[in-house]
């Protein structure tokens, strides 16, 4: 149970970093050189998701979604200094519950 969580957290960090690099170039007018580490981060993100032990890629991506949302709310709070509101937290809770069902449901072999 711990390994998938660690992989998902690392994947979320890599995805946010990769996406933020494009945001920085297009919205914040940073140097296009920001795209190089961004592209590497997105490659790391995709590779990390292949480490999830499931025969169905879609299931790994669906379960990952809640971790990404958690990381995004964390980014909003800690980096952008915008405290999440009740609706942010309610949506996050629903996503985490759905992710847990996808990840930990007992399936026939």
C-alpha cells in the first residue's frame, strides 16, 4: 500500500513541475529554457505511473487523479498562498474516496 502512494506522490510532483514550466513560459513570460526541465519532469511522471502494479493502465491513471488533485490543492495553499475553501476540500475528499475504491477494491483474479 505504501509503494503506490509514494509513486503517486512523486508522479504528482513531476506532473505539476512539468505543467508549471509551460505556465511559467506562457503566462509569466519566463525563458523558453524552462521547457527543458518541464519536458523531463513530464517524462518522469509518465515513467513513474508505469511502476504501479496493475494490468490496466486506465485504473492506475484514475486512481492517480485524486493524488494529483491533492498535490494541486497543496500547491494552491503552500506555493500560491491561497487557502483552500470548503468546496475545494469537499471535492478533494470525494476524489480521495473514489481513488481508494479504485485502488483497493477486491477484484476477482
